[in-house]
C-alpha cells in the first residue's frame, strides 16, 4: 500500500495491549478496516479516507509530532515520557479513550516492610520511564539515581541493579510474581487520542473533525443508556433528580390513565440496579433501560 498524502493517517500499536481496543474503537466508529497481513505496516479503512499506520507504541508520539501521522492512539505514559523530552512541542491530547488503564508505580521488594518516600533518598531505581520518574522525584525533592532499562525492569532488584523499580502496573500480578510490592504512585494512565502540532490543511482538518465527532460519539455511547418509564405526574420532580446525567427528559401523557406519564431520557452516566430501585421507590413502573447504538452530540 502506498503512502497517500490526501488521506488521514492514524498511528496505532501494531500488537500489544492497546492494539485490539484501538481497532475496536475505530470499528465502533463505523470504519471498515482491511485486515492487513502480519508484515503489513499499514491498513486502509475502506469506507473513510483514513490509513492506519501499525507501529510500536513507543514510535507513535514521534510519528504524530513530525506530522507523518495526523493522529495517533497511545498510552498517556508513553506520550508524556516523550513530551517531557521535547517540551517545545505541543502534541494535543484530543480525547481520553477509557481503555489501557494502568499506573506507573514505584515498587520495593516485599522484604522491605514499612515504606516512606524519604527511603528513596540516594537509592537506585530501575525504570523504562526515566523522565516521568525524574519529574516525580524532583517534585518530592528526592535525590535518587534513575537506572534506565528497556524492559524486564521487575528483575532489577534480584539482579542487584537497583533497590527499587518504577514500572507500569494494572493488576499487580507481575509485581507480586517477582516478590515486589507497590509503594508509591507516580502516574495514572489510559489510552488517549493525540493530534499532530503541525497545522492541517483544510481538507485534512475536515476529515479529522469528522473522525473525531464519530469517536466522541463512541465514547459517549459506551456509558450512555436510554431509559423509558411510567410514573405519576406528581412523582416527576423526584424521578428527574434520580436519573443519572439526564438533561431535559421527554414527558408524554398516557392516554386513558389520568395523571400518569411516560418519561424518556438519555442518561450519560452508568445506570445501576440501585438506580432502578430508587426510581421504583419514587413511583416509577415499567422501567426499561436500553443500550444506545449510535450517538452524535
Ligand atoms: P510495543 O511492542 O508496541 O513497544 P510494549 O511491549 O512497549 O509494546 P505493551 O506492553 O503492549 O507495550 O503496553 C502498551 C501500553 O499499554 C502501555 O504503554 C500502557 O499505556 C498500557 N498498559 C495497560 N496496562 C498495562 C500493564 N499492566 N503493563 C504495561 N502496560 C500497560
Ligand atoms: Zn513499547
């Protein structure tokens, strides 16, 4: 596939923790993506002027910063680590995407026992995120030696390379398996959509805006539900209070049932069983909660 300047280019991770959900987000936004073989570096969207560039996540900020790709999907940890090294650049973070959640944590060997930040003074800490860790240490006025490793950071204490590590954690299972325990939070991360700091020409800007509108819709839809219920008119103020994140519900009279109305609302927050119980207690009946398939705000 040739590089077509007229199309938009979006860099995503080729394989790894963000790869599947990045593609799923684009599919949910209505894009039909070509499969692309194992050695393909790009995949074309068949029904939108967009090509995906399939790369290592560490390269995504560079592609976007240099304008090779107008857009990218990457972890905030990778983005900020890169951005701290190029402070003159302003890569714009367009949207948080709600997946790839993890945090960069300092961890110590289980044998350490009690921990306080001051114990890091003068210690060696192994990490793949030297700039994020460096900022954290500076903010906390800790002078420690940062040992940069590309991978296998959790082995550093056993190898005698460093007394502490600073690594990404989601469940904590990897730390646990290596006899380490988290002791301090350095940075919370999730996948984000980023945009090049280079100005876009009108045609590219228009395509990017159209894609962003769809992605915003997907993000909004994921949390939103459509609620329909019946209620006595007198209970309306209480019921509207309970509906989570609903603006201006629609109220429709029920023919043949004096004083009863149907209420319809889009709820922009999660709807829990507890919410339904509270609605029922306030007088609602025949409550339906429905997923929303598409939404354009
Ligand atoms: P690549 O081959 O693209 O360089 P990688 O091995 O550097 O991949 P992955 O392990 O696939 O990267 O992680 C990609 C991103 O997923 C991380 O930068 C982070 O934002 C996110 N992530 C979510 N949970 C975790 C976790 N438990 N450990 C590491 N990264 C996580
Ligand atoms: Zn990587």
